[in-house]
C-alpha cells in the first residue's frame, strides 16, 4: 500500500504542487510540477529534499501560513486526476493578481 501527501511551494503568484508517495518497501518518490518523478531511499530523505526546495506540506498549513504565501486555504486544494499525465497539468496554479 502507498501513502500520498501533498506539498506546495509558491513563487510570486504561482503555486507549484508536488506529490510525495511513500512506498510499501519504505522508499519514496516525488512527482513534481514539471512531471519529473524523483526516487528516494526513504520518506525522510524525500521530505528533506522537498523542504530544501522551499516546499511545505499542505496538511500542515493553517490559514495564517497560507495567507503568508498569498492564498487562502479555501482557494486551493491538491489536484486530482485520473492519471499522472493529467495530474501534472494541474500541478502549477496561477493565483492571479491581488486586489
């Protein structure tokens, strides 16, 4: 069985998603917004690499954290699609202009 967690990073008014998938064997992989699948020896290593790239875990955000990054939790949710190819097209989000 696998376990997925969603991570995000913001660059200006653009939000980038990454999916961290923990594998049954204890290894992990990250699908990034460019469609690249990165393999890691453990979930801890994958998490460290995401944190080093300024990603934060979506489930760990509160509204204040989200607002600091330029969006409200009511405005965004992890992308969903039938397959990874379709998913990648949804993993970069333009947050638009601030009012």
